[in-house]
């Protein structure tokens, strides 16, 4: 759910960016597909179990390192 939401927001933001004045007419589709492909490759390589386990694991490791006051 979180990953799908993140991808949807990313694609919508890229569509908005690509539709700015001065951008070519094919920019929205090219930017969307290119960035989607890059994000998909990065997620598969570095977060094979998904976004939520990667973030929660990182947060729990950070909490374990911080001393209690």
C-alpha cells in the first residue's frame, strides 16, 4: 500500500513537472516511464522485501543506537 501510494505520488509530481511551459509534448510520458523504471530497479535491488520493512528496520536500528536519557 505504501509503495503504491509513493509511486502514484511520484508519477503525479513528474507529470506536473513535465507539463510546465517549455517542456516538449512527450515529456510527461518519458519522465514517468523513465523514473518509474529507475525506482522499480532501485527498490528491487536495495529493498527486496518492500518499503515498510526497510524503513521500520532502519528506524529500529536507529533507536537501538540512541542512548536513553
